C-alpha cells in the first residue's frame, strides 16, 4: 500500500510519445502513477504504427499527445495527464521540468538529449534515458545529485554529441518494433532505482537471444567532467542560454542546398550530377526527376567513387537528409570539393515542389 501511494503521488514527465514513450506511458499508467506529463509537438503518421503502439489507425493525423492521453484514459482513467504541446528548447525546458519528480527521455535526436540532460542537471532531477537503433538499444538512469556521491550525467558518458547527420533516426535507419517495448520497459523499471549501471540491451538473431542484456559499471572520470561540478554547471547554463545553437548552427550549414534551390537548378538547365543515395526499394516508391541511384553504402565503401563525376557539381539527396549528409562527408574526404546535399531530401521535394508524388 505504501508503494502504491508513492506511485499515486508521483509526477513523471515523458519527453516524446513515440517508440520509447509509447510503452513507457502505457506501463506507467497501468502501474498507477498519478500524474503523467507528455512533451510532444508531432502528429501521428501511419509510418509510426509499426513501433509507436500507443497510437492506432484512427489516430493518424491527430496530435500524438492527445492520442496518448486517450489511450491512457482507457487503461487508467484516474491518471492525470498534462500535455505540453511544444517543441522542447532552452526557453521552456526548465519551466516544464521543474514540477516533475522524474524525467523519461524517449527522444531520437542528440540536440534534445543533451538539452534534457543539461536541464536535469541544473534542476537536480533524475532522468531515465533510452536509445534504440535497428536491433540494439540502451537505457540508463542519470542523476547528478544521486546519494553517496555516485551521481553522473549523460555528458560523463558522452561528453560531446556526434557531428550532425552522422547518426540516422529510427525512420532512416530502421528499428525492430518490439525493441521499443523492450527498452521502454527497462526505462520504466529503472525509474525508481539509483544511477549505478548503464544497461545495453540487444534483440535480434545475432546476439539478442544469447546475450539479451549487458551492464557497464558507471563512474565519474576523476580527470574529466565529473570532477569539475562547478565548472560544468556554469557550462551547462551557458549552453542553455545559447539554446544549444552551436549544434543547430552546424546542422544548418551542412544543408547548403534546399529542395526549391534544386528545382531552380534543374529549371535553369545547370549541368550537375544529382545522386540519390537511398536504397533501390525506396527509389522505386518515389524519386526526383533526373536522379541517379547510388546507395550510400557504395559511396562509403569507395566502390562507387569512380561513377561520380569530379568535373561538375554533385548534389546528393536521400529521404530526409541524414544519409546524404553522411555520404557528403565521405565525398568531401575523397576530394570532391564541389558537392552539396539536399536538406530534407525527397520528403522536402514532395512537400515544397511536387505534392502529387507519394511519400513513405
């Protein structure tokens, strides 16, 4: 009874009602957590349903927060659900986090992950982090102010984010749907424990059946950020004040070509090579007129470099810009100086240039 009352009085905030947020919200509601906050700005798309099980076909086009709230009410109508229909950023993160006991981070981009971490550190809040990619996932509890000096935060484990565009999202790289349930369940289960371990869970034919879960002991590096709390806190406040614009700035500069600019180049009859770095099945669904298909992996391996002209500009594109950014980095390293990629990829082309084309 005492434990159930603690759950009833708890206030938990879930950032993202997607692949990880879906099972987390369902199980937290079923467990009897009294107040659930949801930070979400996106709408349900049919492509989400493979892994975001809190939503259904009838929810397509609906705000994900509203859809999640309705599903929670079906499981436990006594749960109070607070919707934050905003994109989390440095101007609102501290105010949103302040009233909650625990934060669950189910986002899929590094800018928001570091934002969540920095805000949690400044407010002294524990938070549970999860990440998934294809057949593998990770989950951990981070709490800078954990008892007995055992606290750590995300930057202790990963001090700096990777370059923008180098790590694909779930939509880009793919993810085993049931893995979301596995990692989301671990996140819920870890929510009431101290930050002592970093868990890595795998699922798939390669190693998931033989070794479903490994643990890595966490500790603060005595020579690293963990031993410089005051300096770190000042740095985190600085990052929040700047709104993490450093990373956002790099992302913007990595997209020098947009869909409309590409259309203007085509209409003007400019001589350039337009290369689609997606896979054959994607190319068959929808393609930009004049694009030649050279999958990203062939560029990264070097097999396709001889097929790409060096005597004229090269424009790369993929579905949304992630894979083309990775291919662009490989081309630039190989000496292709006049190469760019299309920010937003073929999805931007459909949205901005030719809405009659299909999307996926």
